[in-house]
């Protein structure tokens, strides 16, 4: 089976990889997976019908990176920088990824959060080049035929969204495709999966946004969202067709609303290996960061009293991860629950008050709040911090500024070093500004955020602000699952990814909560290896070549298969136009 209908990857007599293209000339230059631009050699230009179509000078990849980076640096607006990089990706994927890898920390906030939020909003207005696959209410009845049109034959990982709850900005209709594209750019640059092995997917089931439906430039279907049986009939049809087209693929569900996120995950996680990054990835990366902050305090997770503010998909995922971490330290489920307090928009989750089914496991016994000073029927955020003696405050509410000075300073009565993570994205949705939190606590708080923030200078000391970015977990989790050929993405594999991130930080950056984003590739390889080992322990790995391998050998296996952004030589296929 060829990897694409446009080319195949083969090995020469010395085992070196090369590309065998099935298109030539200007058609080849129009395919970003194949286009090398001015880096095609003179021999390749003659063999591939490119002579005269390119400038005479043959440039190196390094020269191409320098030219494009200079242009990038001249752009002042972040959205325009995003558009510039996406245009480069749509022209020449190897060059795009080589540039991204070289400038990971600088470009990550441009290609993903927070800038991608604006790109999502503007997606129909800045649309340029078709990328990815769209399953919509217009084509779901012929979904098998539509998937057959995808030119990639060996997809190993897809990111699919129905765009119902994008970041902290809600229903974005067809614009959610930008999230799938952005996530997969990280999978390739930081997670080792080649660009021909990934597929961004938009599940366009409609939008409830009248402004989008009435926008003459909107590119999605123009009706309200499917719900209930109609929604799951659509999803069932898509999942079965996708599984038939790509039997070796892992699926990452992304930015589904809380009404569907849990149901979609449970309905399909054993049908095809899949996970929900908002639930499981957010939980894993937060658990790793909180444990690192506890280490900096000289304490354990089980010494803390934890408040999760926000009970959507991300908040519930974080709450579950906290329970898992507490029980891993030896606490019973009931003991773990007694240390965990979860608030939604109505206040503290208490047994007996109305709530969605997925929240019930986090609800406290009303007897536990006896003696608290509570003005209403349900404790609010401040009242819970005071009454429960909170030492760890985690924000996943999307409510900017909700961690106020009185709330933050109330924590100082219970701990000398409060752990405070305002994790909501994008930056405009953050529950607090790290600089303010540090100032309110005289520099004693241990702070990480969901979006990138600069280091804080306070009283002669520099406080780095760790970024609780899911990119520290999902690329390694996905890549490890792919390499293991795991039958499913188990809860144990997700939890192992969290502890792998914690261990990496402890070993390489013991003074930090999270590693710098410049080390995403190293983190991903370590996380992938640990995930593979866990899949083997649970009997979920189907890759026979892993049998009997120890951790060191697994790490070597991962490193050997980690995709590198380098140009491969071309050899036209014998018997094809331009071939020998």
C-alpha cells in the first residue's frame, strides 16, 4: 500500500529512505507534503519536470529557514504571524516544521494558544487552502466515499472536533477546524508523527450561533446543531467509516461540549483507540504540575486540600486526575474525595443538589460543610476556600479575574505556599494574572497558568511562570499509543503520562513546575516511552517488536521512529512520466 496516492516512501539498496512521486512539474510544487521549493537539486529538477520553474540557485533547508524567519520577525500582529506560518505549512510542510522546531517556544503561542483562538473565530474569513477532512450533515450519508477522497492512506492519528466548546470561547462552528490543524502541528513538531500520518477532522453538525449562520462568508453548514439521537447517529456513521478507512489510527477527541464530551469518549474509546484531550490530557498535565509544586513545598499531594473551580470537561478531568493521584499515594476513594472540592457556576458540588450525572462523583456530603460561614444555600468560591482550608486552587472556569485578592490571600491562613493555577485559555479567560497572585502573596505562591506568561520580577527575585500546556502530554500519549499499536487508550496509560511528565521535570528542572516548552520534543519522547511500557503492562500493546524490551530499549525504539523535518531525495517511479 502506498502511503499517498501522490507518492510513496521507499528505501534504496543501502536502506536510505527516498520519495517516489507520482506527480511531476507544477503539480508537484503545489503539494505541500512534496514541495521542496528552491531546495530541489539540479538533478531532481530535470528528472521531475521542474527545470525553469524555480530560481537557478539551489538553496539548503537552513537558508530557507533563515529567509522565512527573517520575514516572520517583521510581522508585528500575532494573528498575521499565525497566518504567515499556516501559509508556509500549506506550501512546504518540511520547511514549516523545521522552522517550528527551531523556534518552538516562540511559535507555540502563535500556532496554538492563545493566538489560535482568534484564528478559530476568523477561520472562514482567512480561509486559504483545503487541509484536513470535513464530515458534515451534507456528506454523512456518503461518508465512505468522502473519506476515500483523502489522499493519505496510512493515517495513524487524527484529531476530531465538533467545535461545540472551543477553548474558552464556546461554539465556533466550522472554525474549529483550526484547532484540529493546530493540535496536529504540535503532534508532528513535538510528538514525532510525520505530517503524512496525521489528519485534522471537523465534524460539522451545525452551530447554534446565529451570527455565524447569517455571515455570508461562513463556510460551515447553516443550521442548528444536531442533538440527541440525530447527533449520535451522525457520530456512529462517522466512527465506523473512519475505522474502516484507517484501521491503525488513534483518535483524539477535541473541544466537545460537556454535554457530549463524556458520552463520546465512553461510547467510542473501545471501538477505536481514542482519548479526549480536554478531559484526560488536561487532567494529566495538571496533576503533574501540582505534584511538582508539592515537591517544591517539601510536601505530598495527599497533604493538600484541593479546589477545582470549573466543572466542565476540563474541570471534571482535572478533578478525576486529582482523585487518581491521591489514591496512588495510598488514600482510599473516600479519603481522596474528602480532600477534593469542585465548584461549578452554581457553587460547591453537594450531594442532593441538581447537577449533571458526570459531576455526582465529585459532590461532597452536606455534613462536611457544617460550621462553615455560608451566606446562601451553596458555598461560593471564597466560602469554600475558607471553610475547606484550601491549599491548592485550580482554575478551569473560563471566568477571567475570578481569583480575586481576598480569595488568594485567604489561602495564606492554611499554607505558607499556596499552589494557584489559573489554567483557563486563552489569556483573556485566565482566572488571575500571575504577577498579581505573586504580589498578593509576597512572592510565596507557586503559580502556573494555562497560557504563556512572562517571568515575574518581585523584590529582586525572578519567578518563572510554568505553562500547564496539554502539549506536554498529548503528543507523547498519542505517539506512544500509535507505536504500541494499543487496542485502547486506558486510564492507566493516561495516568502514566502524567507521572512521566512529573518525573521528567523532577530530573531535568527540579526548581520548576513545568519544563520549558523548548523541550517539548524531549518530553514527548519520554512520555511516549512510558506510555508504551504501561500499555505492555496492561496487555494492550499489539506491536510484536516491543515484546521483552526494557525501558532503555523502548526509549531507543521511540527515538528511532521520531519524525525529523528533513528533505528526502526524489526518485521518479520507473515507467511513470519522467521516470527512467
